[in-house]
C-alpha cells in the first residue's frame, strides 16, 4: 500500500506570492490530498521555542511556512480561517527524489 492511499482528506492551500506595503499576497487556492490528524503535541518551532500543535498533516504537495492552509470543513472564503504550519518536515525517498511533507499546525 502506498502512502498516497492513506491521504483520504482534502486540504485547500494558497501559496504566498509576495507582499505590498507589508501586506502579504497569495495566489489562487488549490486542493491537495492529505492525511489530517488531530494532534495535541508540543513541538519545537523553527526558532527553537516550544509550540502547541493541534493538527498534523501529511501530503505529497509541498507546503511552506508561508502557505495558507484550510483543513476539511474550514470556510475557504474566510481568510481568517486559514492556518499556517508551525513546523514542516520534508521526507525524501531513499534515492533523494519526491517524498512527502509533514506539517504541524
């Protein structure tokens, strides 16, 4: 069974494209297959501080810390409902290609 077969959820993403006057701008929303799990887990953020993650997601679609993320059931018309990853891990295949992304929100 491949990892993709476990990705039965659909998340909505919007990548940051820039900023104007300090206000970030984002591209069009797009859907991605993912596995979304509730997670009450303490993680270390990229700055070394301890953070509380409420969800863990796994996807083959690249996610950056600047990407807006809407989970299943979120109102994608509401930008304030979007989340950002607290930490992201890119796990590559043994040959260095492809792989998947693990993100904690």
